[in-house]
C-alpha cells in the first residue's frame, strides 16, 4: 500500500497550488500526477508518486551521494572477493 | 539515474552482504516495519544473502492486514446498498470479512469499483449525482494525505454524495506496542521510508531514545534495504541506538510539511482497533467534526457493528514479529492467497503472501 514509484516530471499545469498537476514519465508510461504536496517541483525533477500524488521531490544530490557510496562498497569488496571466487576483473 | 535500476545491482548487493558478514559478531533480530519492504526482502532473497546471525522478522506495516474485520463488514454492508457506488484500492477486495468479502459482494450485484487514487472516486461522485459514492480510506501515513485531500476537495466543491470509511492507522504507536511487549525480540528497526517521506522521522527519534533501540529509515529497493541493515548492524555492534536515515533521497527530518498540513486540517488522531491485535491508543485518524458529513460510518450509521476474528489465524503474532508465516499450521494448506483465512495472505504487502509467493513453504 505504501508503494511509491519514481518518475520524471515533463510538464506542470495549473496555477492554484491545490490543483497543480504534472505530466510524469515512468520509464515510458506517462500519467497525470497531482502536485499539491510538492509545490516546489519543476519540469525535469524526479518525484515519488503514491496513489496519484507526488509525495516528495527526489533529492538528486543525496541520491548521487548515496549511490556513489554504494558503488564504492561494491568496488572495494570486488577486490576483496576476487581471489576467493577466482574471477578477477576482466579487462 | 532512474532511481530504480541502480538500486538493484547484484554485485553491490553481494558486496554489502559481505560487509555485514565481516561486521557481525553475534545474533541480532531486526524488523522491517513496512510490508513493501518485506516483499522486496523476499523477492530478492535478501534474507538468504545475510549471515545466519541476522534474523529478519516482519512488521505490522500492511494497512490492509491490520484493518479490523468489522471495518470490512461495514464496507460490505454499505457497498450492498442499491444507490451506492463503492470505491476502493484493489487490495481490499479479497480481504475476508466475518462472512464474505467485497469481491463476493460485487458478484452478488453490488457496484464495487477499483480506483487507483481517491481523486478518481471524487470524479465518479461528480459524474453520478444521483448515487452515493463511498471510498474505502485505508492506509498508513503515506496514503493519508491523498485521502485527506479527497475529503477536503469534496467539501470545497460542496459534493454531497461522497463519503469515506476512514480506516487510517499510524506506524509509531504500533512500534511502541511491539517494543513494550514483554515477549519482544526486536533489537533494531528498518523504518518505513515512505511513511517518513510524509511525516519525517522525529517520532522515530523519540522511540530510539525511549527504548534504546536503533532505527534506520530505509528505502524499498534491494540495495536500500541492505544498506539499512548494514547501518543497523554497525549501530548494534557499536552499542549505539540512534536514528539514521538511509533513504535521504526522499526523506528528511521534517517530512512533507504541505502534506502534514492537509492531514491536520481534515483528520484528528484517535484510538484505532487493529486486526488481531486490538485497540491501540492514538494509533489512527478519524475525520474532524467539521468533516462529519463525509464520514461514511456516521452517514450510514454503522459505528456499532462488531465482529470476531477467526481463531485459527495467527496473523496477530505475525504482525508483531512474534511468529513467522511458516509457523502457522494453516499456512499453504488451509490458508492460501486463493482461500485466505487472514488478511496477511491476501495483501500484496502481507508477510504470509510474500512467503507464499516467493516459495518459502519449507
């Protein structure tokens, strides 16, 4: 029930903050999303959408930081793991 | 970045699991609160990737599962009235009431329609002025602002033929109940990322201090959950009990203040009965008196209808992390998704359904 899906805002319509909607792209599927809870959202932003409402703007800096950190763990452990499974990095 | 695929990289997943293995020195029991997280853990086999010291137990975060029996009975009663169009998220339709479910009511002639958003119910109300449109407002704090918005909108437009069964529940009181139980085994929580997106995590910080238990607010993708588990293990091994936020791309300390404003405008906190668990103080929402005309239970006069739980179903223990679905003698035999005894076998977020779907029969 708490499932929320990230999508990219293509365009924003409506001036009244309570009725602002956006055309949001979910990997090719486009839907109209209510932006009443995310007045700061602009075209190009990613939003998390739940039951037709954007509940947050994805913080792209935080996302990049977290993912960078995760990748780093992956890279570090790869080196550590390589001898164990006998498969080093392929050139 | 699409904020999905990046968080499903199997190589990084293995690396984080390896890191957890290096770190862990003794057994720890962790609970993911949210049913959506339970499904990710089962679907990707994350529990099997973890060292044997880490035991995951599954929390009460499935709103469909904790909606009490009489609420389903009330919904069926209302849906069966000839002038009613009953609208609901699809999840609720096959949840058993004491005798029947909404799907059966629909087969018997009730006009039951699945909607994706409460705003669709509002549209149906506008288009059908001669019918009464009732929406089944189920959900945790994630869903509550959307449902509040529908009621607010109905009032603002003067829509007289719309009302809502409000069955909203809140996560922190349920966590408190688990932590207060003398039989509690949970030593750390993965916090519900989307609930916290709306509400922030101040309430969870209070829980960490009151019960000296670490909580890491976590996302819903495999790497989110693995990182949250790694952060919990680090805290536990170091003897810390703090609030930390793994899901920072969506969650901040304050949460979504605009959504919280509409919640306060439309709802007030009230005691709520949880299926199988009983009444928990201040654990849900009801409509404020100013919005009484939109409260389906008051409109249809069904507030006193009560029902008994089936005895064989152990869902109350599953929802509190005291039992696993496979501990139930009915699991996979007398209780399956096609013929469920209890709601956790029905919902896409129920722990029993997750175990069944991802073949954890043994």
